[in-house]
């Protein structure tokens, strides 16, 4: 199977050591199921590799946009990860979960005054600053509060990662950050050094997501370290920190390569050390911001089949009790997924069909042209694999359909980490 937390026993799919059929019967469908052990294992891969190869000052920050709810902050926090947030909603969730705000790094390319004041009032450790208006607003609020706010600048290294457009963020014309090529990155650094309430710790970049290119982090490290050296020579300022962003890819299907993250980090670290010597700069403390690779394979979604429609001479549909409201990724990016008939996992799959949702539009497809057993029928349990990242966090209430619960499994235990929404929740804010 595509991930090591999946196995088949007597025709039933097991996830994180638990029977998916039992979970579906106990909690109903549709549900997200997340495996706590896999989240922890993924955190440790980064923590161990980064400390081993970059040294004790290195730190991974979990990019919580991938999946954000209180329990996730508890889990990654207890492993020693920092977290990256992009909104007051994520800051608030982390804070209520008891997460240490010093280890929070606040992103977003458009923070308004409320966001900035809220983050400062809540003691957010670091801002990743995207534009000059934001720099000035932070400087003003920090002055009012009598503090010096630590920041990094988001720099656009000018790398095209050739993934799908929505996640390709490192190109010169990106909406994110200050490009090096145009001189904007150097200019803003010069300005920041004159601000009394700004503590510029260094620079940040993030070039894309679902990346398998083994040299992508090496390429961004090269551009960023050369920029750091240039800043040192031009302004006499030497960056203490360099954040290389997130982006490592995960396996959605058997076609996706297996990425050895530890090995990749080792290569990046060797390169960083070598280049720093050549450039005559101190090695900055390196951070990274994995999101998808922390939670994607720690999640699956369980549905029940509602109907099977055979349109003779055309195509077949299997419609489930969820869809684009809980997983919009095919509709948005034509993302691939592996689909399993969870209660018939040992049957041969010869029935070609589109797996479609219950939402009122034709684009509500979870996965086209998949193969399921011929016997598939109403009531069967369908598992969509690798849904732990950017599914719950991108869910909507389209068609006034309540959001799904998140059930956490942990070896022998299972528990509700997020309650499913009720009809009452759906009308809660209606006047
Ligand atoms: N850091 C920054 C600044 C980011 O913008 C992102 C993702 C990450 C870290 C984490 O990247 P990851 O390790 O998860 O690839 N909704 C899309 C993905 C959007 C990614 C946005 N930024 C999807 O479902 O594929």
C-alpha cells in the first residue's frame, strides 16, 4: 500500500492499526480519520534530521494551514516543532490549545492592522514580513507596545518549480514577498535596519508545494545564501536565520516517488555548510516549514456509497455521502488520489467509474476513472487515502452541508479530535 500505516486483513482496510469498517460503524460516515502516531513520526523525521545535519539551532515549523485544530497543535508542540500560522484564526487555535506563542511564526501576504495587533498582543514570536506597508505597521504597533518585534523578510528567489500554478510561489512575479532580481529585497533590508522596533533576524523563502525535485531546496539555499552574502557586503548586516519554507511531496498514488526526507535534508545541509565557507558568511540557523509531509499520510476519509449509476455505453458513477465540501482538491487542482473499497479490499477491481460527491455541481468529483469491485453497492465503505493535508483545512459548508468530524486513532484507542458540525452549527450565525 502507498503508506506504511495501511494494511488489509480479511478484506478489510486497517488504518493506524484500526479497522476502517469498525470506525465507520462506530462514528458513522463521512468522517476524516487521522493517525496520531504517523503525525508524530513525521515530526520526528524533520526534528531528528534537521538537528543532526544542520545543528541544534535548526528548527522545523509545522505549516498549520495543512491541517489546523487544537489537538494537532498539542501533538506537534509536544514533539518540539514550531508552528507556522497564516491568520488570527490559526493563532487563536494554537493559543487556546496551549501552544507556546514564542515558537509561532506568522505568515500571510496581506495582514491588516487587526491581525498585526492581535499577533503582537498574543506574543507571536516572529513575523514573516511580505511588504513595506506591513513592515511599517509592525514597527508602529511594536513602538506603541514598547517592544522590539522579531521578523524575517519573505524573499522571492526567482525559482519556477513547475508544479501546478496555485502552489508555485517562488517566481519573480509572485504575489508573495520581495524579489531579489529587482533590487526590492536589498532595499527593504536597508529600510528595516533603520527601524527602532524591528529586530530583523534574517530571511525566508518558499518556492512551492508537492515537490519531488531533489535539488529544489539546494537551489533556493544557493540563491538565498548568495543574497545574504550580498547584504553583508553591501549593508554590513549579517542574517542570523534562514527559513527555506515547506514543500516536500507526499505519495497520493503508487506513481508518486518515495522521497527520503532525511537524505534530502542531509544534502541540503552539506551544501549550505560548503557554500557558507565559500561566501565567507556565518552559517545561519536553518528552519523549514513542512505542512503536507507532516499530516497528509496521517489522514484518510471514510464515506459510504449512496448509489451506483451505470450509463450504458458512456460511463459509470459511484456517488458517496461527501465530496468537494470535505475534499475540494480534485475540483481545484485535479489532484490524484488512491481510492479503496474499505470493506471489500480483497475483491478484484474491474469496475471503472468516477467517484463523485453529493454536492450540486458536475465538478464535484473526488477522482475520475478509478477501479472498484464489480459488486460495489449502496452502503459499501469507501476510503480515500492521503487526505490528512489540505482537506479538513479547506473544507466548506457549500450546500449547507455540515463539516465532518475528525476521529483520531492512536494504536488501540480512537477518539473525537473535532466534533462533526450539526444542523444547529449551520445556522448559528444566521440572524
Ligand atoms: N510555508 C509557506 C510559506 C507556504 O506557503 C506553505 C504552503 C508551506 C510552508 C507548506 O507547504 P507544504 O509543506 O504543505 O507543501 N492547498 C494546496 C497547497 C497550498 C500550499 C500553500 N502553501 C493543496 O491542497 O495542494
